[in-house]
């Protein structure tokens, strides 16, 4: 590549970086506060719904039934909660080590996962949440998901898990990557997408 070509690429890279930083700086304290309010409420609604149904599945048929519940109903329940919250809200659980490919992170969600991992590595503790503005202007609220001891029945060391659970996971999720955790590990994030229109309506009201 010519020297001019390299210089052009460097200039373009710097310009993109500058625009990206400028976009992030436009997130006002009030907008961030409103996004946190919307995101926290949506997270609470989703976790309440999923936990209640997961506990019921565990009580009905143990971890194997919990795997079946997650495979058959978790995504539908997530969409249902999002619809119940009204226009301008989307919900997703994301992880680098996902069980369902639907929960694989997009580029902005990868940045969010990196943010939480970096803070954890540098400070020894996870931040409560984080607000991100995407290049399209969408606001995203993130809340970390941490492995609790009961989660290890389906997400722990396969060598220590019930063989029936391991078999159920392999059947429902042939490409599963979500085992090998220990209690306290960062499992992933809840991502709440919030349209700017929804935030603007809240701030004007």
C-alpha cells in the first residue's frame, strides 16, 4: 500500500473515532437517568417473569424440566414482557458463551460485555448497570447476570452435573457453550433497547 493510502486510512480511522466519541458525549445526564429508569423497570419485569417460571419448572420436574422450559418458552416470555412494556422497548439476554444462538451478542453488545469484564478485572466487582448509545441513536441499558449456586445444576461443570441434564442440554442445544461456570461468575447481560422517541416523550412529559 502507498504512503498516501496509509495516511488516508489513518485519517479515516481518526475521523470515525472522533465521530464515535462525539456521539457518546451527546448522552446528557438527564437522558442517561431516564434510560436507567426505563431499563431498570424492564429488567425487573423480565427477571421476575423468568425466575417465577423457572422456579415453577424446577419444582415440577427438576433441572431437566428447567432446560425444557428455557428451550421452549424463555424467548417467547421475553418477547411477551417487552410487548407489555409498550412501544420502544426491546429485551434480550446476551452472553459470549451462549446456550441459544439467538442470545449471541451483536457488535454493540460485545462492547458492553467487554465493559463489564474490564471493570470486573480492574476493580474486582461488577458495576450495577451501564447505559450505551449505539451509532443509530438507540439507547441500551445493561444489567449483569451472575451465576448463583442453583444455576450450576444447568451451567456448572458437566462432569459434576446430572447426566440426564447434560443429555437434555445436548439434545436441545447441540452447540451449547454455557457450561463450566462457578458461582459468582459473570454469565452475561440483560439488554434493554430503548428508542430515543420513548426517552424524548418521557422528558417532555
